[in-house]
C-alpha cells in the first residue's frame, strides 16, 4: 500500500493535545498505508486513553484499522461516565498525592506510588492489579501495557477530583478508607486507644477509627470541617 492523505477532525475536548493546525475543524494528514489509525491519532498528540469512538467515513472502526488515501476520520472524546468491565480502582503517579488522599477520603480504592517507581513499574502495576492509571504525563498513558488510563486535565485538586468522579462514576463510601495508605478503616474502642493518642485528644474526642493495615488512628479533629466539605460536595454533585 502506498502513501496518501486523509482528513482528521478532533473533538473539541481533545484539541489541547494536538498542534494548532489540527484544531477547529478537519485537517489534512499524511498516512503511509501501514500505520494503524490508533498510531496516527497518538502520533498527532492525543493519548488513546482520552479517545472514544474513531469514525472513518461515517462508520466506527477499531484502533487497528489502517487508514487509506481519501479517508475521513473523526476522533471523538470519551463518553462520560466511562463504564469499566470490573471494579473501579485507581493508581496515581507521584504528582497526584493530594488527589489520591481525596479519593481515599471518599472510600475509593486509590493506590499511590511515592517515591516515584518509574513509568515501566507503574504500567506493570496498572496491568497486574487492573487499576486505572491517572496521570498528567501523556507519554506514560501511551504505554501499551497499562490496564486503562486517564489524563488529569487540571492542576487544582478540587477540579481533578470532580473530573475523575464525573468520568468514572465510582461508588462513594466516605470515611471508610485510610487517607495515608489506602487500607480500610474499622471502628476503634476508646479504651483501646489510651496511651496512643496526642495530648488532650483522649479527653476531647469519643469516636475513633483505625486503619487495619497501617494502624493510623482517625478522629473528628480540627480539619474535619474542611474534609467534611469535600465529602458533602462529592455527595451532592455525584451521588452517594
């Protein structure tokens, strides 16, 4: 097969990934008659994790389709909520620690690697544990071995959290997971906490929870109002 030219149009949501000449409508792109449409789209800058339907000449194709001269390609964004075949579990890279803690606050399984273990190890863990890899690193999201992935568009934790909840619609179970290690929490008897709490805490608070994995103890302290506001917002906007 020889080389040729196709027209490509990216959905508005995907235009931040591509060069200016590819924004705002159909653009002409050279093809070699060998590369798949998935490769073409990624070579133009858009990670396939962010791509929904690939529509060639009005018909949906898979990423393995090889475009030929004269084809018209529409690259659509992921439809929200994005349904996953199994439990919604996440793996976050080194730059998303605050987002990881907020997901855990809502009872969502969110593994977080700190210190950085490298792209290859992250991709391997994503595949081995069927975890959706969350990252702002486009190169990492292009690794073929990952189970699934999602680009985090914002730098702001509150917007990041809304984005993830909107996209994957995970079930919420606030106050059930350790924000430090991602383990599950259990109720802790106050008597059993004696001698293990900071000064005055034992006298001031009566309700405690403890992580079954790392032993971290939780109570409704000075930061509870701020955390409760995060939980209330998520429940109001995305359900319980």
